[in-house]
């Protein structure tokens, strides 16, 4: 915080902003800054129970990796 000259209560100020934010403002910010089509989503979990749900989201075909990060065919 000191490197950027932020006040001592900077974290508390940020917390208050987020706590008081309404869902409409969150949606405005998401629409302004997020592009789901251009994002890479990383989901960690059990493919056996989660893969069908991921496909249903319509974000593209999930790529399944093994524990070492190698693509499973």
C-alpha cells in the first residue's frame, strides 16, 4: 500500500465499496470489462461428475487435462 501511496485504511475502503455494491452495478461492470468469449476458464474437479454440466454452459468444448497438465484425448 505504501508503494502506491494508498491510505492506511485502503483495504477497509475497498471492502465497504464491495459490500455496498448493488447487483445492477456488478452487472454493469461485468458487461463493461468481461468478455466471456475471450476468456479461458479453468475448472478443477471430477470430470466424471462435472463435464456434462460444463458442456451445458455453452462456452465451448471442455478440454480435459490429467494431473500433469497433459491433454487427455
